[in-house]
């Protein structure tokens, strides 16, 4: 069982054949237009945990990027990046890379702008996140920029809503996907949840999730980048896009030293 199995059932708006996903694409592009002046000009774009490459294509359109590298562990989604390029009306060099974001510096060459979009971080525990930041730092040029779309789950889930033992994750005409709490890992700081498809209570997969807050990620990022800032959803004002974590000028020596201990 794997993330590929899970994402077959989760309804996440990133398929280029989905009209709502296309609307989301243009919203993401507006965010990168809003960030003009903070982003490199005509950058080589690296889209991490990219899924179908929706965010990478939007960034490439907004910045006139000559190169777009799309990386994800789920190979079956990557080919859809070609359709996003078509929708965007652009023609950068497109590189599709199947691999682990925790090893990205070994999988790609140097880029100018890296993205991690779509509230992806619950899949990674604190040790994973240190490896991700270090690898991204090594994948960027000396003035490179790393932008993450994120939300604060400590406030949004643990405080505003409350953690749920039983949760409906997705619902369609054909099935309902639920998740059930199965435990907590003290060492990794992750909640274990098992996913089932109804009707039939068919087990889909088991996952461990970290409920990240924004401050912790900014703090970790500050170790590996000389400049960092939070851009809230109220500041950029684009519906459907969450808060942005912005990092610039990677500390490559720090990244190498940290990864040498892993």
C-alpha cells in the first residue's frame, strides 16, 4: 500500500481535465504574479512533490521560465504536466523526474526557483523535513528561492476543530473515503491513520502524518536559508491559496554538513 493508492481516492484538484482544477491553476498563477520582484527572472523552476505539475506550470507561465522540472514519487501523475503546459500556453523544456524529495539534490541539477505546493508537509516528520530543506538548498543557485504553500495545522486542526478519531476524507457518488486514528509515534511526532473505502470497509492504506505549524517550518528553513518570510493568505488575497513560506539565498555549506550526519 502506498501514496499512489491513497491519491487514487482523495479528491485533490490537480487533474488538468477537471474544470475546477483549471480554475485553481489560474489562481496559483496570480499568486506568482503577485510575488513579482521576490522571484528570480526567467528562472529554472523545480516543482517538488508536484503531483501533476499544476503549480510548476503556473509558476513557469508567470515567470517566463525556460525550464520546468517536475518531481514526484507517483509516476502516473507526472505525464499530466504536459497538459498543464498546454493549458498555460507555454513551451519550456520539461523534465519529469520520479523520485523522493528527500533526495532531490541527487536527482536534479541546479535551479533558480523551487516550489513545494499543495499543503504536502503532513507526509513528512521533522527528520524528513530537515533532509528536504537541506536537499532543496543544494538544488538551488546561490541566490535561489524556495516557496512553500502551507497552513498551520496546530491552530487550524488541534485548536479550531479538534483532532478527530474518525474523519470523512473524501466523498463521491461511488464511494466515501474515511480515515481512523491508530496511534501516535512519540519519536517521530506523527499520527498514524488507516484509510478505508466505503461501502465495504475496504482498507486502502496506512499513513503517518505530522500536524505541522508554520513557525516550526520557518525556523527549520532559517537554518538553511539566509532570508525567510511568511506571506499570509490575507496579504496575497488569492482565493484557494493558503499561506506562503518564502526562503532565499541557501546556506549550501550548512546543508552539506547536516546531510553528512544523516
